C-alpha cells in the first residue's frame, strides 16, 4: 500500500510534511491517520511529530498480506485477488519444454488472467479444470517471412 519500510529511520522524528513526502502521500492523509488513531504522533505542540518507530509500525500494520493462489486459481489484476477461472476453463500455452502459461477469464470482470505453471502440474489441474492446449507462439527466427530474419549487426 505505502512506501518501503526501509526508508524510515526508527531513531528519527518526522513532521507531518516529512512523513507525507517519505510515504508519497499528501499531508492531509497523514493528519487523517493521526486523528483516526491509526498513526501515533506527539500532538501536544506544533509541529506534530511522528517517531520513526511509530511510522514503521504503522507501515507494517497497513501492509496488505500477499495473497497466494490455490492450484486451480489465477490472480486477477483488475479484481486484485485470486479467482477461479470462468466456467472452469483454462488454456495452456507452452513456452518451454517444461513449463508454460495458463490463460483464463476472470468470472467477475471478464479480464484475462495468467499463471505460470509447469507441464507436470497440468495433470493435477485436469481434475478440477478443463485444460485446452494452444500452439506456442513462433519465435522470430522460426517464421517463414524473410523480412523478419534480418541480421542487425
């Protein structure tokens, strides 16, 4: 959600303006977090001061946990969560002899979802998903068009 925690110095105090610049947010957002009690600050005199340790704790608490996909799920970037493919259908696109990409539609937003899988894992997926195979895209050097095989030396 917010800035990298490693940029926050725990033995330093920050003003609202400095904290906002450090986090890449506006000053009003930082003030709102302080007033709501999410971010601890020394507010008894001006300027308000935020201790580095409290700012680091706030960043830890507001960090969203990483969401892991189940074997039969793909991550939808638009919905921002793992989803099971629409109609339990996926398309496998081989990229190398040992692995490739799964391509599926999100049941919520109808956007394409992708997931990298090994060819060995496909057998386990066939129990829950209908897997169809697509042709691997040809490499530029393998195409028949001689205009694409230009040597760029």
